[in-house]
C-alpha cells in the first residue's frame, strides 16, 4: 500500500526527472569539448592525434572509476554520491576554460571523468528502487535519453556561447549550470530504502570476487565495448567530421550536430519501450533486453556504413541520424539489461562493470580515429572501424549473454548462532533466479 501511495504521489516521476536533469547536464559538459575542439586545436596548435588523446582523457578516468563508484552507490545511496559528483565535475568543467596548455586540459578532463562516474550507476539504482517492475524498461529508456538530450542541446548552446564569449567562456558557463543542478538534486531527491513492489533485502552485498566470476557479466562488458566505441566516435568527432569532411560552416555545424541526437532521443525511448513490450509478449527478461541490443548495434553499423557512401553532406547527416537512433535503442536496452540481470544489491555494481567495458571502447575510439585521420587524411576508414565495432558488440551480446548473473544471499551471521546459520543456508538455497 505504501508503495502504491508513493507512486500516486509522484515520487517515482520526480526521481526519474531529477536523474534525467543530471544526465542532460552530464552530457552537456562532456560534449562541450567536442563542439569547441576546432577552436581549441587552432589556438593551442594541436594535431588530430593530440586532439584524440584529449578527447579520450575523460573516458579513461570515467571508466576506471566505474567499479568503485558502483559499489559505493549500492552501499551509500544515490543522493549524497550524485550530489557531490555534480559539484566536482562542474568545477572541473569550469576549470577547463582556464587551462592554458594540453597537460592542464588533460588534468581537467580526468577530474571531469571521475566526477561524472556515478551518473549512470545512480540511474540504474533509481529505476530499480523507485519504478515498478513492469515499467522499468521504459523508465530506463527515459533516464538513458539524457545521453542524447545533452548532446542534442549542447551544439547550439555551446556554439552560441563560443561566438559570444569564446570557447573558454563556454566552459565557464556550462560549469555554472552544473553547480545549479547539484543544488537542485540535493534539495529535491530522496533515497528510497527498498524497491517498489519488491521485498526489502536483509542480506549483505555479496563479495566482489563472486560478482567478477560471472561469465555473463564479462560478456556484458565486452559487448558494450562495441556500443561505447560507436557512441563515442560520434560524440567526440561528429562536429569535426561535419566541418572537415562535409564542409559545414561553424554555425551550420552547431545546429546540424544536434539533429542526430534528437533521433537518438527517440531511439532511447524506443529501446526501453521495446524491452517492456517483448517481456509482456512472453520473452524472458534477459532475451527481451538482448534482442533490442543486437538489433540496435547491427542497425547502427549499417547506417554508419551508409554515411561513408553518402554523396552529399545532407545524406551523410541522414545516415548518421539513423546510426545514432539505432545505437541508442541498443544503449537503453543495455542499461535495462543491467537492471534485471542481477539481484538488487548488485544493480549499480553490475551496471558499473558493464559500463566500464563501454567506456573503454569510448576511450579507444577518439584515439584510433585521430591516428587514422593523421595516417589517411579521411574519415572513411574511421567510420568503417566504427561499424565493425558495432557488429562485434552485437555478436558478443548474442552469443555471450545466455543466463542471468547468479543470485545468492550472504547474510551477516553470528558464529555462535546455529539458527542464523540455518536461516542463511535456507535463504541461499531457495533464492529465486534473477530473471524472475
């Protein structure tokens, strides 16, 4: 009854809306560098290879912070961690505008990566604790849509700020927006002690050694490498591609670079909706998530290939719209998979490890692309590599993710209490599969 009342009173909607707000700011701050890259490269005399290194620096720190951050979210809750993280990454974003050379820019981006690390594990945790089970696929699509909403609004906003105040002013302004979002999150969000429509767990979180021994988890992380590579190729290099390969002006790029992310926003919602519909049609929770992942990654690869063949800038942009729409069908379903693939006490940890794989792919993409550009002076080989990464990720999810991560209960028991030991053993033996 209390859960139903909370749902009616709008707690779930507020929680989801706040996660989306933080996520949009998260991606706005990430994408600012991509939009400003041509101006930064010109002022600081950075080659494409060095620019690729700078664009990837954020992701290395972000990836390495995933596992510890996921564990902290599971143990301490979403509110304090994301609130502090918002403040940290916003300060790093503002500091980027004060950097005078490449090393200072890299340090600022590394701090940004650490600060942004809790965002998506928190999103998975919020969905698991606030949203009813039959709505979680669509809810995951909604919170994941922030990853496209931010990039959709970033190019015109950042371009306008750059034209008015220079690229440094753009970083200072977006940092200020993040600090305001931190105040809103701390002021309005509240952690929920137990998931809606699920019994509260009294067991302690199982040890990380047991989690990392699950083959399904490693397949999820490796498959997400391909998704992350595709997503971050576009996130890091799309403005530069439109300007250098398709000859868009700076002003035209500011608007054109946002259009594919509007399609990505639709793809994210479609992916979450598809997960719920396939589950309602009778597919297992695991298969209902895996099918849109595979379809989305293959579709993104095909559209990326079409961008290579497009005879005009407009047709190339249309192909990229399709690529990002399909890629975000996959991304939303990937996070929906993290929500159902493991017991609740592992939700953020599983999401973080899977996300780690995607972030390594994302970190590699800007470097490989920069080096490829230096070697070939063409974006075509870089696009081909991106398409191949998407197909590889689809195959790993298809063949490697076959069963849920094992659910077992580890209770804190007293060695002098035979009754507690018996109770813990009984609960372990009767724990239901994570997919039910």
